[in-house]
C-alpha cells in the first residue's frame, strides 16, 4: 500500500470540516487523519476522532488558539486543512506554512488579513484553495502561464437578496439572510454572501493566491452557480469550471491534488447538462451592495486595510445575527472603521493581531 497522506483538519465540526471528515473517511486507504480541532462541539469531535482513529484533538474553547496553531505544525502532518472561521485562522495558516506543511485553505480570512505575510512563505503547489471559486480558478490555471492570463472571472450568485433595493434591504432579518439559494454554508459566510462581502473577500483572496493585480480580477453575477469561475487568456480563450454546488468537490480536490479521485457521491447524475437550462451572467450591483465596493477598495489600498475590513465585518455580522442592528448597518460599521484607519505596511503576525483586536473594539462601539 502506498504511503498515506497525513492530514490535520482545523475546525472539523464546522460545515467545511464535517464534509472534509466525510471525504477522509471514504478515502482512509489514501488519507490518514492525524489531528482534529473543534471550538466547542466535544461530542461530535470525539465521534470523528473515533471513526478516523485520530489520537490528537484540540478543543480550542478550552485549550486556546495556541494549541490549534501547535497542531497545525504537528511533525507527522503533511497537509493542514484550515477550515476555521474568520481571522482566528491566520495564526494557524502562518504556523502551518512556517513548518513547511501543504496548506489546504478554506479559511479565506487568512489571506484577506495576512496575504502579504503568508504568500512569501508559500512554495509552488503548496497552497491549495478550498473555496469553490478559487478551486475552480486553480483548476483552470493548471498547465497555463500566469503571464498569459488576461482576467480572472469570479462568479457570484448574488445571494438571497439579488435584485432588492436598499429600502428593502434595510428590513431583512437574519433568517432571510441565512437562506442562501444555492449553497449550504455556515452562518458567517452565509451573511457575507447576502451582503456580497464574501465576493469582495474572495477577490482579495484571488489577488494573493494567483498573484494577479486587481485590474485583472473581475466579478460576474451568475445566479445559477453552475460555473464556479473562469479564466480569460490573452488570446481571447476562456476556461470555465462547472459542477454541482457541493463543497465536497473542492475539498476532495485539495486532498487528491495533483490527482483526481472519484467523487464520493454521484456527481455526474446530479449535473446533467441536458437538463441544466440557461445560464445567466451580469454585472454585480455594487451600488446597492456597498460591502463589495468597500472590500474592493480595501484590497486595492492593501497593507493593513483588509485586516480592518475583515475585523469590522466579523463584529458587524455577529451583531446583525444577534439582532443588535440591521442588515445595512454591516456596511456602515465596516465603512466607518475603514475611514478611521490610517493604512500601514504589513510587518508581522503580532501587528495584525493587535490591529484586529483594536478594530473589533472600535466596531463594537459603532454597533
Ligand atoms: Mg466561495
């Protein structure tokens, strides 16, 4: 039997984590899970550890983020799948890359906040995207030259409120915002999808991952979510990635790369092109969905601006979910935090962590 890939899954009880465990359980002949972490779901964590024969587990609500980061550099691990939520994932991404691990990244905030810090640590083929759009771009870019790329086209479903006016958005509830039409996801990313902040974070993520300037990254609205993203080349050719909206596909690709393994469900039957009907594409509405515009501005400004954008957004999303403020207040809080911030060069993990804490306090005051 060939040597199995040794994997650590950070955030194994979340939406991505649970699906990653499912893929690893199906492919136990090729993958050995050596570590799991969860925030507070002890029962599920214990179940997962038992099913996969995992001896190292961390409960971060008790043991703290340093214990998670320590597991991310476990000497036996080849690959770390970071499925943590929010800027809390940055420390572990940093630890994994520093320790020479392959990093399969579902935690986009790591790159949004610390892209300028992380990317110099990455060797070719050792940072694998799990975000569906970035997995699509990564696959479209395989075998191609970065200098021959004309544009990366990131698709956006438009979320549950596509086509609404700002007056309508002012009154939407957390329950409505959580009901994404195409993807089943955790609460934080569901709200980010409703505000289109998620798409802005994904543009910043793509800028770092694929070393492309912002002028070559475009967002296109595509409500059916069948095309997961596209790459346009200088000769006018486009390569697109299509598939069902099932996160197990990009999760598995990050684990099987550079190979492809059979899907653990019948993907071919669920996407029958003859039944698919029409696919629509249009420009996103950045006037109504101001979070997308704020994210693009913060990304282009670079330095510490995306760190502030992200920290303010995390606080604002939590406040909206707790019904402490309205949907449009998310954009207000993020916008005000960005306006008050004096942009600096990114220098260290500690600098970003301090700024994250400081911004959260400022955002809380604005809620
Ligand atoms: Mg995505």
